[in-house]
């Protein structure tokens, strides 16, 4: 998530930590932050305002128990949080109607499914309605996504009048959360405005959410203004934040138009929708742990009983496999490292290589018999050949899996939570083959 911006901001704070916190050091810090934000497409005027605020506040009276350097870091954190949105938007977990709007290519349809999955996980019954009658693939895409997450879908494949589709949907289906995917265009023209206004009048939505892709950068400001004038937008979802360096522009542009960013998408899977919390977001950019978000994600993907066995070192290859699956559901390893506040450790390893390894290990374990999974010690050379052939891997890759499983088991029996806190993470990751 905005890896380049995060790296530059962290480097800037590291430079401050190595020197004296005098005016010259603050000026150097401000210049490095300016370069980082401008490269992330944040508006020049906003960067200038932030720079002046940091300069002014850096030498104000220091709060008790803080050093000058710690105070400056806190000022940077607070000022970045201010321009990134300051406070998180309110998300009400109750029945409601939601209208999604946005231009062509914004990721609106996939976001509709992610939003449905979010409310589904919170015990509500979402309904997905396809009112995008312009893009030919929209109907099939939303239908398939709805089936994948097992939520109600309504659409009319050959109907060209979106208002008719919506009226029929509202009269025929029931649910708690109605999520309407509207048509997009290459530009906000009169035809699109008229269509959205009609859907708005029919649906009378509780929330009118603008979906904006992060890669448009500062252009998000013009879109937010134009859609708000047409629809009185209540919230914004910024998509594709994992795949661009310009996300800072999209987030800060929304702030400038007083539009609250409610969610961000950080991947392609239906689970990859996060509540946008500016404080946590900036904290992760600066390398501060976000354990609350990580634990919240872990609750929904990791088997607690198997995780307990894993921590005690009392696990077999079946348990090892379930932990790999759970890790992959948490998202990219780089994101997990960031939430732990140990992005620097992660940068020492090629995390893409590690993710490929984990996938291969899954294939190997899937090719094993139940006896081999529960008693890995019986896996000899002939069994390794069979497993390699069945999983499409090299014998050396199967041997590497077994070796790392054994090392991990021994390591977990020896290591304690206190050792992890004292810096044992690098050693632990090396035991998992992350060298």
C-alpha cells in the first residue's frame, strides 16, 4: 500500500533520528517529506500547508515526557493524519440502501461485491443489484461475484433501462443491505448525470458512495466535486490503492472537497476491502504497528485451535498447511509486515519469492496422504518423488518444505513471546526459509 511513499517517509524520519533535532534537521526533514508527498501526487498547495505546519509546530513547547525528536515525529504524524482525512467515517451496521457511482474503469462492480461481503461478515443480508446496463460484461461479472460470496443478485441481462431494472428489483427481492451498481462513462456527461439522478430518485438511498481509483491522483478532486454536485455524495471508496504510487493524491483530494473516505480496496479478492482509518493509515505509512487491524483480519481467517498448537510447536503438516492458508488470506506478506510495524525486516527478504514458495508448499502438502501429513517422519526418498510428481514440483522443493517444517517446529518449541518482543523476528523468519 503506497510502498514508495511509505519508504520515503520512513527514511526521512530515520534521518532525523540519526542527527540532532535542530532547525537544520527539521528543514531537511520537511524537504524529504515534500519530495515524498509530491511523488505520491499530493497537491502542491496542500504540501506547502503541511510543511509550514511542521516548521511552526516543531519548536513549540514540548509536552511532558517527550524529547524534541519524539515531539517532531508526533507533529509529522498528526499533520499527515490531518491531510489524509483526520477522522474515520461512521459505518452503521443496519439495513440501508446504497447507490454506487463512478466513471468507467473505477472498479465499481468488484467494489460492490467487496462491500456486500463486508456487511455479510457483520451478520447482515446484502443484495447486489446490477443497474449497469451500458457495460456488456457488468451483468455477468456481478452475478458471478454474488454467487462466489453467496449473496442475492438481481439483474436483467438484455434490459437497457436501468431505472426499470431497479424498480423491478425493489419489488421482487428482499434483504438488509441493497447495493446498487450504476453505469459508468468515460466522463461525467449529461446522459450519466440524468441516469444517476433517476436511480437516486427511485432508490432514495441512505448512502451515495463515489468509487474513485487511486491511480487518477489529483484528478479525484474534480471528480468528487462533479459527482457531489450531481448527486450529493455522502462517502467515497478509493480503489486500487495497492497498485499505484498516486494514492496520496486521491486521498488528500477527497479531504480537500470535504468528502469522507469510508473504505479503501487493497487487492482484487472480495476480502480486500478495509475501513479507512486515517490515523492507522498514516501510522502504517510511518512504520507504526497496526495490530488491531491485523488481529481483526486474523479472527476471520485463522483457526484458533490450530494456531494454539502452532505456537506450542505441537503441529503436523496439516496444521502447517492451514497456517499457510490463513497467512495468505491476510493479504500480501508486505502488508502483514507493515501492520506488525516491522516493514524494515520485511524489506530484507524478497517477499514475492516467499509467497511463491508458500503456494508451492501448499501444492506439495495437498499431494500427500493423510498418514504423511500427520507423520512427516515417514516421508522417505520414494515418497518425496511421488509427492513431487503429483504436485508438479521439483524433489528439492519438497525437501525444502519438509526441512522448513522441521525447523519451524523446533523453533516454535524454543521461542517465547518475550523473545519475539526482544527482536527474535529475523531469526524466526529465517527458520521459515526467508533468507
